[in-house]
C-alpha cells in the first residue's frame, strides 16, 4: 500500500488551505505527480484511490493513466480539519499574532485546533486496510495529505501521535509504503520521487 502525498499546490497567498475547495496543483505540482507515477511504473498497482480534494485527485490522475485505472475516491483520505484554514499561519505571522486565536492553541496533544490525531490515524488506517483487502496480492495507491499520512505512519509504528510539524517525513509527492504479510504490517518505507522538490515548504499540506 503506497500512501502518496499530493504535489505542490498553487497557493500564492500562502494560506493554510485545509479542506477548502478549488486548490489545484501548481505547474511544478503536476510534474511531481508525473514523477510519482513514473516511480510506480512497473509495480503491480491494481487500484488508485484518492482524497476527494482537487489537489489529491489531480495527483492521482497520472497514476491512473500509467496503469489504465479510474481513480476511486474515499472521504477518509481527506485532509484533517483545522480552525485556521483560509488564513496565514506561521511563527510570528498572520493569525497567530491575534490574541483571539490563542484559545485554539492550548492543547497540542489532541490537538485543540483541529481533528484529533487518534481519529485521523484510525480513519486513515481503515481506509488503507479496505483498499488493501480489495487488492490482495497486488499493490495499491492512496493519495492523501501530509498530516494524515504522517499520523497514520506514527500510529502503525507505535509512536506517540502528537509531534512538531517540522519533523514530518512526508514531502510533496512522497511515497510512504506499507507492506503486509497476511494481516501483519511488516515494513514501512519512504521515498521522494520528486527529489529536492519534495522538500519545498508550503502551507495546507
């Protein structure tokens, strides 16, 4: 099971776009999606499934073209909720300079500003397992978003779910691959088909 983060998004205002509609891939993001599809060429991919958000659907399209597959959609792969979506968010920047926003920052462990980490991990794992079970003996791709992919990875590796965003190993158009033997997860691997482009900074994930 390959968990693929979408490519770079066209976001000139540098807002946290979260679940907002109409955030498409940038030109570089479309190339990243092609790079990911080419990295998977030769694999035994029998399904590509994606978050309903536009950037994920656009990232899935080149993979479908390589393998002759129509993208399926699973709402459980969607980005997490965040009370700051649509706003600029950063240290000393934008909404975080507004005292009225600080009430959303009291609990980084759940977290207080959005969907609980445990809920994210469980919905992501259930989605991945359902796709796995539909494609036993083959490979599949689920296109999702940085926080959901990183959270489910920490969950299956038995690590605490709360973390600093700066430590996430989940670059743009990166592949976090889970390997099961029967129903036992035996390997988690990570790769960045887009190379240096995977490590660009961005908002909204």
